[in-house]
C-alpha cells in the first residue's frame, strides 16, 4: 500500500534572521549591483559633512598661513610690491583701488597712503638709494613721492597705460613702458621730460636700464627686443621674429646680467633666448618648457640663469 502523500506546511521551515546578527545592510541598485559607498539611493554622490554639520567641498584645499605679517588696507587686488633698497623693513604696494601704500614689515603699520591715480596702480618702485618711491598706473601717469616724509614730488605724463617702471641704477631718472608701444624717460625731482623711445609695434611688456646705466633694453608683445642709447633714443640693436632664431610669439619678460653684457628673454612660445647686448647677437636658446615662459633671471654670484613657466616648472641653466 502506497504511503500517503504528505503536505508540507511552509511554517515548518520558515527561517528567522536575528537582527543582532546583521553585520551591514547592503542597498542594491535596480540591476542587482551593489551601490557605491559614496552614492545615495538616486545613484548620485552622497554629500559629506564635517563635524559641525557643514558640507565638505572635496576640491577645497586648506592652506596654512605661515606669514609673519600682513597688510590688509588695500580694498582691491594688489598688483605689485617693492622693498626699500636700504631699509629692508619698509615696503610699498600698489593695487586695483588706485592707491599705493608705504608700510612697515615687522608690525604691518601703514606709514603713508599715496593717491592721485584714477585707475589701478600696477607698478611701484624705489629709486636706487630709496629717496624716492614711484607708482605707475593704468591711467597713464607716474607719480613720485619722498619715501621718508611721504611728500608728493611730481607727476609724470605722456604714455598710455603704464605697464612697468624702472629707475636708473645710478641716478634719479625713471623709465616707463606703455601699452601704446612707447617708452618714456623723465628726470626726478623736476619731472622734466628727457626722451621717448619709439620702435616697437605692440605693448612694451618689460624694460630696464642695464646695471652700468649706459643702455636701455626693452621687449614687446610684437616679439621684438631693442637695445637703446638713453641719450639719443636711437635703437642700437633690434631683434625681431623675422630672425628665425628669435621668438615667434609675445616676449613676456626680460633680465640683464650684472655685467651689462647679456640679456635673457622669455616668451609665450615657451622658449628663452640669450642675447649679447653689445653685438645684438643671439647666443643661445633654452627650450625645455612646454608653456609660456613668464619670468627669467640671472644669478649675481654664479654662472647660472633661471626660467619660470606656466608649465609649473622652474629651470636652472648653466
């Protein structure tokens, strides 16, 4: 006789899960895959919060303030700062608030406020002995004060927007380059106009007297370098992009060695060039950067030069 069929009650085999045995709850996406830990139920990245309940921005980087002093009077971006050549605890700054300030480094105290400009102050510089301090502005003016007393000395006019200013290394003569492709020279404290140098066809990006004071070297957005005679305003040497060995793009920066024999230029083409100032010949090309060269310099004590680029590298050359 056949054994009768047995009907199983589902309750006989029901399994119960003890909540205390749950190690971790896993949330599955619709396709059955596990969700990433940093995603919410909508598949979006979950917002993280700090201990105070504030949202955490993954792209924010905390920068430690290691400064020993600060000066916070400017109300707009600061475009230039210079140190007094004799008293290294004195600095001057210029900014987008159309003002410059003379201040003391060790305690941040403001000594003088210099006004009078109607546009951003982009350049500030002390004379060689620190007697005078000058500011150059996008309003096309250069204003000069006595650094010791804050007394206004003179206002120098002529160019368009001032790109840079530079003092003569041995006297109270100031040079300024402008966006209108001109370079101007005046005497201080009289403010007398001395010369204007015309020869570039684009904004003059950098310029200076040679350390011996006998020549002027300027570079421009037109990819040219000119060596000038300060007395006659004549171009002694001119190098342009017509020379395949020179820059093919904007010349951004310039340096002259302490012996007044060599100039180095940097360019948006990613190269730097070495030029003999006396002969006007190109001596070498430095081509290890992958982006614009924005700063160049010579060592005063070693036979070395440096180039800094937007590619994030600072290269030292022998």
